[in-house]
C-alpha cells in the first residue's frame, strides 16, 4: 500500500489452535525526503462473544497490559456469564 509517498505492508498471523494474533507492520520511506513516522495501533479487544451483547459493560472486566520484555499486548477478561440455551458457556 502507498499513501503520501510512504509504503507499508501489514501481515497478520493467527495461530490455528491458540487465541493469538501476531502483527508484522513494515512501514518504508522509498523517497529521498527524510520523514518522521509514527505507528499508532488501534485495537478493540473482544474476549468473549462477537458481537457482544453488552460491550460497554464487558469492558469493565477487561485487564490490559503490555509486556515490555516480549513486546506484546495482552488482554484478559475476568467476566463470567451463566450459560444459556441460546448462547451456551462462551467463557469456558
């Protein structure tokens, strides 16, 4: 992808057996003009069902962290829900 003379590539890896995504973002300035680039990621966590029945409420039970040694963002949901016949126990 090219935008304003900056080339970028985004590759997403998803593990088939684990709830993990790995993102590889590669911005490049192919021109001769020096530029300062900022990479600002946006991520909306979903630790549960999609679409969420109560997204604003479930955010209260989310814990976000950044592991500086491994350079990864981690989210954990501490919410539990009683299973229903319609939805089942999504948080097992």
